[in-house]
């Protein structure tokens, strides 16, 4: 998985879930779990960006760096 693939998949998961992706969702996704270092790097970059808010709550996650990522732009877009 490339870095760009990881970013795209994280955004897809967020879009499917109203703008939020949780560590449990990421860690349960087979494609994302296969390349943990790349996905973690993508999550860290996204978590530091303007329209993404990261949360770091204790939640028992195994490897994903955040408990959740909230994509403000993705969550606010209407689906047709």
C-alpha cells in the first residue's frame, strides 16, 4: 500500500461513517492492517492537517496512533 492509498482509504472510511473513522474501524480493515507503518504515517499527517481533528482517548487500540479522526470537510458533504 502506498501512502496515497492509505490516505484515500482512511478518507473513504470516514466518508462511509459520517466523517469520523475510529481506530477499531481502521484496525479491522484488512487492507489497512496489512501496512501498519504506512497507514500510521498517513494518519499522523492527516491528524495534523487543517480539516482533520484527531482524538487520543484510551480505547485499547493495538497500533493506530489515534482513537479517532474527524474529517470536517468529508462529514459535512451531502451524499446523493
